[in-house]
C-alpha cells in the first residue's frame, strides 16, 4: 500500500540514517520472490514510490484509488524547484522578474503540476493498471492472487548486500 510523500530530506534526516534505512528497504523489496501487488491509496511521490514497489520493480499489478496522486515529487516542492530554475534562467538572460510575475509563474507551474499528479494522468500513460474504488480493493487483490500462475518460475532468493 502506498501513501508516501517521498523520503525525508535534509541534513538531519541524513544524519539520522534515512539513506541506510531506505537502502535496506529497497534491498528487501527488490530481492523478494513473492508476488508483488501495489495499491496507491494516497500520494505516491519520489523515492518513496520506488522503494514501496513502484513501477520500477515490475509488480504484477498496480492499482490506484481515484483520490491517489502520483509523481516524482509533490506539487508544492516541484513548483518551488521549477520556479527557482526559471527565475535563474531569466536572470541569466538579463531579465529581472517582478514579484507579480514570480507569483504568476509559481501559480502556473503549480496548476500544471497538480494536473499531472492526478492519477488519471498516470493511468493514461500506463503507470498504473487500473483505477479502482476503495471498496473494491479487497476484491481486486483476491482476483489478482487467484489469477497468479501457480507454477511460475521463481527467481533464486538473493539477500543482496546486508548493511549492519
């Protein structure tokens, strides 16, 4: 189940071991030999999406609730990042943006990104297999497990590199 805004960032998160903990999670999920079924119930952003059996792990099925959001990062973070880059580009070109222009640009980027994080945008691009009603989740998962081949060739279990 995914409802993740991404991994925590910053000096404090790094000092508390978020990179090591994230690496352990990625190691376990990538080396598991059980069927992988992913349900996006809320936000699914950044490295959190990846670590929690996102598209890169080739899960057997990716389902999403209609209220789900899906992107590299949340709209607010993306808007601020893209705004910084665009303001910097304008300044390099010799143009100083007025405060109203910066606010308008921020709003424009945010609206565009909000549209792109809508789960229907991702489904139209094949990033999720189906958008389902929350009340249908159990039924979909049961059906998926029933349809899984029983004689699928299992890859050898690998533990990867353990970090102690």
